[in-house]
């Protein structure tokens, strides 16, 4: 008994190779995009948050090092839950980075914004002194 094979995306009967799964490239692409859409959406949304955080730090920190209020960052849409890496100094201070731009939470709801000059995997000396 021969079983009729159908396109996994649109259900059209398939003709040709025995291992054929889709009737054309459009159906193949559509099927794979649907299959992966949830994981891609999650990654895309997180990347958008990280890029926005980086842009906000860059905008507020034109000189490479400045103190700003936490409230000012929040008003611009900064999300303190998302960062790409963190760095702990010998003194115990923890910097959080969105790519090359970082921040150090301070007392009185202030935040020190910095720009890292990573050279051969090390954070620059300015950060290590804080």
C-alpha cells in the first residue's frame, strides 16, 4: 500500500523524491520559521533590551565616566535586570556591563556610568581603582 505524502506546511500532495517533505522553498521556510519563532522572539526581545540599555548609557555618558541618578535611567527606559557581563573589583564593587558600557550602583540612588576599554581581556585601570 502506497501512502500519499503531503507537504508538512500546506498539506499539498508531494511528488518526486521519497524523502521530500515540502512542496517548495516557501513552504519549507514558512514551516521552519514557525517552528523556531518562539525561541527567536525571546532572543530578539532580550537583544532589544540590551541594545536599549547600551544606548541609554552611551547617551548619558558622553565623557566616559559620569554619575547620574537611577531615576533618570529608569525614565529613559533602562532595565537593570538585563546586562551582558559583570565585573567585580578587588575592593568588592560590582560593575554591570551592556557590551562596553557599564554602570556601578552607588549610594543615594546614584549610578556611576563608565565606558570600558577592554584590552586583552582585562578591564582598564580606571575601573579597578573604583
